[in-house]
């Protein structure tokens, strides 16, 4: 069902853990499947993401996308990190089964939520960042295209 | 240890070698269509009849009350849809429970869309229906009671005999989904007052793609699959001869070995449950502590999610399943675990292990050790546990 | 000569050895439930997907348009019932023909009992539908056209491409029962404008108890068997993995050998027809003289009755079938033979012989000789012939 | 499907043929399945059935019951012949499949029809013999007792 890359990131998740006194923390959940993802960002004065950690209560795809997404934002600028979509994460994982596409949204949204938290804490506005939804399922459709 | 420990026998089972052997001649040698006139076809017909007789005997039913289907789902659909259509002049109300298999639940929803009314009975914290609630739910326009024999997730066995009595007292046909129970516990349709019963071959070491609906003589339901005159004109389609033969063989063996087999499985299963509950913190057993299928164990582990748990067990060569049906297309937590009162987060972290006779005590110990390790690992990763 | 000459391949076929071999590992080794998470289950899932892809390719369809069923009957029931339910807001009128298989006809009758209206088109003396009559039957509330690809009794191939064009021009979904045609004639669902298509494994040297319904992307029909999320949520029930694998293999072989195989069968069949018609008095060929399935021959012999003929052929080791469906529970003469205009007495004396690639020219000659002898003998016994 | 006895009588039908100038001839048919049976009786002055022949257009069961029924009436008195029911014929054949029970009625009715013809020809009344139906299916029910 899952690609080798997904299995690899599931079995050996990168950046799993917490950052104490993180610059930004974002937690998002999918009410439908009940999964929860939390991202911790450590952002330096130049706006570079120095470190990133995650904790995930979720399916294999959720764990793997958490791991891959954190790898992809590490060392990036805030603006670069914002451009990392769930599509990009999925591609980096060699794809996900159709029913699991929504899981990758969790990672994208959790990063956005952590950045929003960082912006709020620092009283800044990050261009192009919208207030994250608490439940990422809201906008989503039940995929049923026969 | 990378040898497979298969603990998902409620999902499906391996066909027994004797079953496959019994089927083999009917693929390419005795391949005749049982409805045909010539002798080749008579061999197929006799094989089908023999399987039907063996299955009838297992249920204390008559051979002509057994109607082969493509599996448990078709049998459930048939029982519900055709009962609704047959008795709709009498009424349009059906009683079932909240913990039925989707083959019953989704068919009930379908019938609701056709103007039928369905009462979904609650269950208690062990998954047992309340007989008083059942009695109160009965109305003059109730045309069917469909309550499963044993639940596929948590293994709870329902009070079928009492349900049968209540149904009979009110003159309402009683259907039971016995897909999980058949072959695991003795069933006597007469003693239990069952009017219709669904079963499926692949749940008892028979082949996939074959099942049956028992229909008591006198129950006036029509066909669900319309067409040819097979199965006494009630179920159209060229008979799945190999499937039927394999099913018959599997039932014969399941019934003749039941006592010894299930007491062995029960011993293993009880050891597994006892060790998990005492050694894994924040764990609980789902389903009735004693009135449950002999080979079923179902746990919840707080703070972790089912699919991840299954994937990590798989890496250790252990096959189990979870109520969290992410992969099967629905993301909702198990309706059964919700019905017994578990909150969403906890319902997500469930693990069902269903044994068979080839499992060993050593395997159980290895499984418990693996669960302990994996659960700890996943909790480490969980934002809920950290809280 | 007491070796078997099997000439009833339209009733069912022997599974090819390659088919059985392909199935075998999935009974007791790779027995996982395709919906499960662990690797054992993934093997089953991949096998199912591979079969689906092979079948899709054979039809020039997409894999996700193939939905496995328990056989041709279920596929026909599904197409008709679910179309009726899906489009009933648009209208309640269905068009079919008088010569459909009972899986279509009886389902139409069932739908009539649910308030749908069905037009049964006539056919000409060769069993071909009249396209003008079809056009005239179309109404604003017509929601489905279901016309078989080739008839199971007389072998006539219908003008499917033209029917597809007419259906498309009126925006009406077109279902075809291709149970007899699939594997015998090339089918391209796009080129022919087919929206739904039924097929069955055991008609093309695959296993019994497996079939599929092709549903073009965009056709909005729902489930017929409700329950689990299998088959993209459209057909519930644990997948018949072995059946699906065997069906896939059978289709692959049937398609790759089609040209050579059917031209061989056609040569034998034409020899058989030619000898029977010239050597048996009062005999006629039923069905279209040229637009017919390559392996089908269907005769009427006046003054005699079908079952007796079959029984006497059986004694000579020849397996055939008759339109007179006495044994299959109905005593009516074939509705197909009546639809092409034969009177009752003649329709009763029909013989269908359907070949396969393992038949030989010697067998054909033996069969003709036997028919001559038996027909004479039965006429001797017949009060009609004496008259 | 059929018993050995049925198969034997089907393969080697007894008394197949016609009797010229028969004392009585009876023809009955089953409109539903289209089968037709004709019985020829040769009855002597003492009312003994000296010879009997049949012709049948029908299924295997129809042929076998014709054969067996003719065997059973041969040499019997008219009153004895009247008592031979389709049940007795079926029993003598070791039974028939349920869908084929009606076929055995053909034989019983054909004998009655031939006796009726004999009675009419001779201007006598045979006690207990009713005018035979032309179509023996009339009284019959579609057997569908689930
Ligand atoms: C034209 C046609 N449709 C449908 C069917 C039914 O298929 P099955 O017996 O596999 O259900 C058959 C064969 O029996 C057939 O010949
Ligand atoms: C209780 C119950 N009912 C019905 C079914 C459906 O059976 P099948 O998958 O054979 O159609 C199952 C198993 O999947 C089951 O466990
Ligand atoms: S995150 Fe819920 S199913 Fe993957
Ligand atoms: S006499 Fe008609 S079926 Fe036997």
C-alpha cells in the first residue's frame, strides 16, 4: 500500500520529539479520523528554521509525512517553508494512496500553524500566511468520483 | 523471528489443505453446470447437495433451507432487503443494533432511503443488547429483527436464544448475522428460534467468495439476485461449485473439531489477555469478559493510533487489525467501540487479535512482548501522551 | 467411444490448468484479506489489482471501472436495479429485449413490481433487435437501455455499436450483458459506446462464482450489495481473491488466443451445422447465419422433445443443452425461440451445441452421426411424427 | 437426477408403438411443457387389458412413466387399471425429482383417456372414471413451497 520511502520514514521517523521554548508550536487535528499532529519550530533571527520537531498521533501516512515535512523545512527560510505544499511532501515520499492524501494535509497545516504561532508571539505578519484551521478536515470533500 | 504470526482470523482465514483438495476436482474435471441434464453435470449437483446437507446438519436445519450466496454480505443484504419487500404490506419497521457489521447497517440505511424505518438498539459497555429495550422497540408494524450472533470486532456473543423467544412471541421473523459465530460456537436454529442466518466460508478456513443464507421453511422472502432457477428459484446464478464444495468441507471440519479447537484457542487467548492487561499500562479489554468468541481479543491502548500500531506489528511479523478503519476507506473510528461508550481518541487506538488453532503459547508471549515495546515507542511519538 | 464430448461451453467451461495454478497460492498461503494493513494482505491486494488491470485492458477500459461480482447474474441485477434507483428522478422507463437472459428479464419484472416500466423489444427471425423500434421506444423518461451483446441460446450478436450510438445520442446509459460474448469477440467499450457491461468467469475457462460489472466513469449508480468499503465502496464483501486471480488469468489467455481459437472453433462449428442441416430431415438452424458467436450452433428438430434428446446424447457421451428448460425448474419452452417466431412444439425440440478449442473434427462427425440416429429413434416414439 | 429404474425405462422403453384398431386410444398433453402422450389399449371381452402401447413426445420422465405405466396395466382388469395412480407409477420407478412429478400425471391421465374412449366406443359406463381433461396442467399448481 505504501511506497518504500513512506515505510522508511514511518519506521525511522526523522525529527521526532519536542523543542523546549520553541519559537513556534502548531497543533492541528483531523476531526474525522481523529489524528493530531504537533510541530515545533526553532527559528533564528534571520528567519531561518534552525530546527524542527514533531509529535504525531496518527496513521502511518501521517507519521511519514510529518517526518518528511520536517526534513523539508529544516534549514529553510520562512518564505521557503511556506511554499512547501502537501503535494511536494507526497511527491518526496513517492506518493500516497488516494485515501491517504488528506493525511499529508496535516503536515502542511501543522507547519503553517507553527509559523502563525511564531508570528503572533513576535507580533509580525508573515506574508501569504492565513490563520490556520483547527480542523483540517473542514474544507475537504469525501472523495467519491466514480 | 520473522515467521508470520497470523492473528487476524476474524478478517479472513487460510483455507485448510483438505478444503482445497476437496475443491480441486471441480475446477477442470467435474466442471459441469449443476443445472444441466448430462451425467457430468450430475456429479456437480451431487457435490453441491452433499455440501448443503453437511451445512444443514451443522445448524440442525434442513438441506432445502440452505441457500448459497457469494458471502456474508450478500446473505445479509438478501435477508434484509427481501424481508422488507416481502412484509412491507404488514409494516415498514425493522429493528437492529448499533454494533452490526456494515453489511447490515448500510443495508438498513439503504432501506431507510426506500421509506423503511429502522430502530438501532443500543448496547451496554460490554456490547450486549438490552432485551427490555428490544421488547419496547417492537411495534405492530415491525417486520424484522436482525441482531448479530457475535460481534466481529469485540467478539461479544448476543443473547440469541432470548431474542429468538421475543421475536417468536411477537410473530416477527428473526435474522442473525452469524458470520463470526458459525463454526466457533454450536448453533441450533430450532432451539434458538432463528428464522434466517448469514454465514461466510472464508471465516472458518473455507474459500472466499462463498456464503449462505439459512431461510426457515415458511419464511416468504423472495430473491435478491433475480434470474435463473438455481437454489430453488431463490438465488440466481450458476452455482459456485468449487466454493460450495470447499465451504461444505470446511464446515464439516469446523464442527467436528469445534470443542477441542476452541478450548485450545481460548486458553491461548486468555493468556494473551491476561498478560496484556497486567503488563501494558493504560490498556483495556473491549467486549464481554466471558460471553465472547473463543478466539477473539480486542484491546484499546490509550494515546496511540491503530494503523501505526498495526504497521509496527507487521514489521515484527504479527498480523492484527484495528477498529480504526482508515485503510478500508472510512476514517471514522469503529462504530462498535463508540457504541460501547468509548470516546473517539480511545476508540482509535484499538487492536483486535483473533487466533486460530495453529497459534502457540510461545507466539502469544512474543506478541505481548512486541506490543509492550511498540506501544511504548508510539506513545513516545504521541502528542497526547506527552500532555 | 465413451469418452466425453463436451459441447455445452455456453453453460459453463472447464477451468484451464493455468487458471487453477494461478489461483492455488491464494487459498492457503497468500490468503490475506486485501483490505488489511499488513504485508500478507498486500500480496492479495496486488493480485486483485493485477487481475483488474488485465481485464480492463481486454475491454479497453480503466482498471477502476471494473467491479468484481459473484458472477454474471449479480452484475446484471446490479446494473439494472442500481440504474433504476440512481436515475428514478429522471424517469422510470427501461428498454430491453425479449431475448435477454433471465438475469435481466426477471430483474426487469422485479423492477416492474417496484413501479418501473419496461419495454421489451422484439427481435427478427434471426434474433436481431430492430434499431428503428429501439429509437421509437425511447422516451423522455427512459433511463436505461439494456441489450445483450450476444444471445446465450442462439448465439446471435446484436448490433451493439449502433445501439451505443443511439443511446449516446439520447443521453441514455447503455448496459450490455456480455456474459457470452466476452472472450469470444473483441470488445472495446469506448468504440462501442458501452456504459456498463456484465461478464462471468466460468464462461471463458475461468472459475465459477466470479464476474464483474464494468461501469464507465461518470455513471452514477450506487451499490447493489451494501456493506464494507471494498471495490471503491461500490460492492461490499471480502474479495474473492482466488476467483478474481483465476478470472484475470482466464481473460488474459482468452484474449491473447482469441483469433486463432475462434477461427478453429468456427471451422468445426460450420462443418457441424452444414452436415446436420443437410442430413437430418426437418431440422433448422436457429440464430443469425453469420452474425453469431463462433462456437455456437443451435438447432430445432421437429416432432421431438429436447430433454429426451439430451439424455440420449448423454448416453453416447455427448454433452449438450436444450432451450426446453424442463429441468431448470421452468417448463416453458425457451422464450428466445418463441421470440424468433417458433411455435411451441418446435421450440421444445431444440439442441444447443457450444464448442471449445479442444474439440476435433472427428468429434463433430461422431456427433452428427449420433444426432441422426437419436432423432430417428425419438421420432419413432413420437405421437406427433406418426400423425 | 433420475433413478436407475427411470433410466432403464427411458433407455429401453417397454410397449412403445401403436395398436391398430385399438379398443381405446387416449391422448393427453401438458400445455405448459408441451408434452404429449398417447396410449393404445387392447381390451378383451372380459374387460382384461390384453395389450397396451404408447407414444410419447416428452421429457425423460414422461417416457419412463409411459413405459412403466403400460407395464403395470398390462394383463389387468379395467377396474384394476383404474386404481393405478401416478404415485404408484412413481414408486415403481423409485421416485422422480420434484419438478418431474407432473410428468407422471400424463401417464395416469392417458390411461384414463384411453379407457374413456373405450367406454364411449362401447356405450358403457366405467364406474369411477371421470371425463379426462385434455390438458392435465389445468388443475396443477406451480410448486413453490419454501
Ligand atoms: C447471457 C447470460 N447472462 C447472464 C448469465 C448468468 O451468469 P452467471 O450464471 O455466471 O450468474 C448467463 C449464464 O448463465 C448468460 O449466458
Ligand atoms: C459479522 C460479519 N458480517 C458480515 C461480514 C461480511 O462477510 P463477507 O466479507 O464474506 O461478505 C463479516 C466479515 O467481513 C462479518 O464479520
Ligand atoms: S491522518 Fe487520519 S488517516 Fe491518516
Ligand atoms: S412431461 Fe413435460 S417436463 Fe416431463
